C-alpha cells in the first residue's frame, strides 16, 4: 500500500516539520511485528510546491490531489531506499532540501 501525506501549510519550516513527522513514523514502525519476522520499512519521498485537490468521479467519488509536486513526491518515494527505525532515509527533491536548510 502507498500513502500520501499532503501538508498544505506552507511556512519557512514546513519541510522540517515533514521531516520530523517522517522520523516519528519510522520510530512508530519499530513496534510493528511482521509475520515473517522482517523489519517493517517505509519508502519516503518529499517534494515541496503547488498542487490541486478536489473530488473526482460521479459513480464512486473520491478526494484526490494532483500536480507535478504530487507526482514528483511519488517518484521520490518509489525510487527511495527502504527506511527503517534503525536506518532512516528520506528522499528529498532539491527544492525540499533547500527549504529544509540543506542547500
């Protein structure tokens, strides 16, 4: 399963706040026990920018988000290294890295 977090409050610290949430998520998965005994991991990708959101469909309406930022964040996650509590990794776009103060 894939999950997407959208943080619509753009501030000077919004990327840093997302990164703190990612670390909290990694800490939380430490307690998840898988049937095969392997560690639970996450693929984390962060991008920062504009997006559009709305309800699509008439038969089965769903709330969805669209835009280059969403697509880029998804690509960052899908090409990321698997992150665990013991080996944290978040794949950032250059824009997100710069906004986090790493540029």
